[in-house]
C-alpha cells in the first residue's frame, strides 16, 4: 500500500472517529438533559445549538447544553464555581465566546 493511500485511509478513519464521538456525545447529552434551553438564556450557540460559555471552574471555553434551570451540562452541584456559573447564566452575565 502506498504512503498516499495510507494517509488518505488514516484521515478518513480519524474523520469517522470524530463524527462517531460527536454523535455519541450528542446522544448522551440529549438523554441526560432532554431539551437544550441555551436560547432561552440568550447565550451564543454553535452549529449544534450548544451554548458557548467560559467555564469558571477550569477557565476554559466550552460548548455545552443548558437545562431549563440554567445549569450547563458540566454543572456539578455544590461546587462554588459551578453554582456561580449557573447563577450567571440565569442572570445573563456569564462569560461567553
């Protein structure tokens, strides 16, 4: 098998793997969170309607679903940063990108 063919096959395999991971993540988010309510909180969203927020806990950009209570999918109850983030989402002052 030539090097070029090998590269093409590897690229296609990586592309299929990324698509599978994205589909799996969307499936699990949908099962756990039901409907995504990011638009109700006027949050900017990506192509998959996930909110684009900056995580206060880890200081990183994230794309997450938001439930009806204004809690991002990465929300961990009882953690002060997560509690503050959910409060900011509800009040419309969460940092976005």
